[in-house]
C-alpha cells in the first residue's frame, strides 16, 4: 500500500513539474510571438488601408 501511495505521489509530482514546465514554455513562446503577432497585425492594417486607398483611386478615375 505504501509503495502504491509513493508511486502515486511521484506520478502527481512529475505531472505537476511537467505542467509547470509546459506553462513556462508557453509563457516564453507567447513573449516571443506576441511582438510578431502585433507586427503582423499592424502590417495587415496597413495593407488594408492601402487596398482601400487604391480601390478609391481606381473608382475616382
């Protein structure tokens, strides 16, 4: 019984460690990818503005 309990505690501990590690990895990835997403969003906005302007200039001519 004690062996089983120890095994269960070890399993829970390793799971907790893994989830902690996973959380840190996700956090670091989000820190790295967040600026990239912001830059991508800004570029997309600029592209949309350019497309709107060109369509307006085409419509006026």
